[in-house]
C-alpha cells in the first residue's frame, strides 16, 4: 500500500521524459531531412554522356561548281551587220558548223581593191622583167652601160617584191572574208546566243579584251565530260591524290548522287581562304549536268577509329584551355584538361584527357565549378542520344542539304 503513491507519481515523469526524447528525435530527423533536401536542391541536374570511338571515315561536304570540259566565247573578227543566225540556245553543234553570217560591205570593197592592186603589181612586174631582159641582151655593147643594166634588173626584183606584198594583202582580206561565216570551234552545245539579225558588231581583232567594243555573239560548250571545281581546306590537302573519288549531290535531284574522279589540284593555297582549288571530272554523256550547276561535293575522309570523340557541346573553354566536366561516383564535378584533334562536324576528336567510360557532362553550365555536386538525369531523346547512337552504328551519310558542315582541325 505504501508503494502505490510512488507508482502514481512515477508514471507522469516517465511520460514526460519520453515526450522530451521524442521531440528531440523528431527535431533531429527534421533537421537531417532538411539538410538532405537542401543538398539535393543545390545539386544542378545534368545530362551524362560517355566518349565514343570515332568512325573510320567521315563525310566532308564542300560546295562545288560544275564547268564544261571546254567552253569558248565566240566574237566577230570582222565589223558588219548580222545577216542571219542559224543556231539558238541549247542547240547541239559540230566543229565547223555555221552559227551565223555577217554582212561586211566595207570589207568586200577592201578585198576587191586588194585584188585590183595585185593585178597592177603583176602587170608592173611583167613589164619590169621584159625590160630587164632587153637591157641584159645589150649588156657588153657600147649602147648601154653595165650600171644601167643592173638598175633594170634591180627594178624587176623590186616589182616582184611589190607583187608578192600585194598577193599577201589579198590573202589577208580573203581570210577576213572567211570570218563573215561564224562557225563552231568544236563539238558541243550552244549555251548562249547574244546577238540577233541586223545587229552591228565590231571586230574583236584577235583580242576581245584589248579595249575594243567587240561583243560576244555565242558561247559553245563541250559537255561530253564535265569539270567540277571545289575549294578544299588546307587541313585536308594531304588527301588530294590520284584515285580519290567524290560524290556529287544536286539540290535539284535529291537522292541521285553522281560519282566524280579526282583530276588535279592547284598545289597552292589561296592566302585569303587557305583552300586549294581542286578539279574533278564527271562523265556526262547523258547531259544530266549543265555548266554552272551548284553541287555539294562529298569526300569520304579517313579518320583514326581508335581516337575517342564527343559532342562539341560538352566542351568548356576557359583561361586554362579546353576542358570537360567529369562526374565521379559521388556525383561531384572534376574539370579535366583535354587535347582536341579534328573537328568532325557535330563531334570533335579528343586525343588525350579522356578515357572510355568517363561520365561527361553534356552542355555544361558556364558557372560549373570544381567539386560542385550535380544530379545526373536521364537525357531526353535528342542531340546527345542521336550523336552517340550514330557512333555506335555508323551508316553512309544521306544527301546533304548544304555545305555548311565542312570542318577544320581544332586546336586548343
């Protein structure tokens, strides 16, 4: 009976102690939970990618221009009026085929005068020969002196020279008369007709750029085979050699590539663009290519498949140079210096600083710091996923839409 008051007064004390301990425990749990949540919220969500082995070859897309195998602007060599033209745009022509005729009445008059001068020179020469023969018959007699005989013989020789000069003048005008017929210089296609009946044309005089007012009448192009000119960047000059092939893609004919063969290169770089003019050839018996056509020229450039590659978007460029953000097992960032190789368009080669299996932050924030906690998240299907899947299963490139993907070597 004496212990009951002790029990009555002891139970409230135990309950109070339990309540106090529960309050402390709940408070500590709340603080721990709050700290954990704050750490999670302070961690930046990042997408993780891994370096991939590069392809053994990659496409290099460059703009190119198609030119005819031979192309000749045709000028008039005599002044006059166009009497007629026989061939229009797109007409196939053979070498020597008549394109137009020119009326040149002034030239006709000069030609007639030259022939008359030749007749006079012939008559004078025959008279001089006859006279010289008579004086030579009297040579050695008191009737004539030797000097007089020599003068007559020399006069006959001078008349002969005058006759020959007149003959050459006639031949010159005869050649000019032939230029009244404008003809095709080789087999090909008329790509331009820049004259019409009744137009007055000036003689080019053999040099259309020597300050004359001569205008082009026709342009004839030989299109049985075409030349393709493309400016290749200096980084890829080592690939320009006999046996190199390329694929041409015409914007007007998507999905129908045309094979081209390497012909020659300039072996010199343009100081402004650092490119070398390179010439390819394409067989064109079916006339599918026209002179002046724009094409995308696709070269397959060999690359080292053992070099790791990664998207350009994963690079960080700061005062220390090119870096990448590596995420360790504790989800903390470590900035690592890397050395870059060739730029492959959307990806870039990394020659040192990365290893297979490294967890790299894609599209890192500009303020990302060493040791900063991050929260890896599952990337949405898009750029990074597409890039890595392309590396795993390389396929031939589709017909390009433009030449803006041409890459150059990148150095830090």
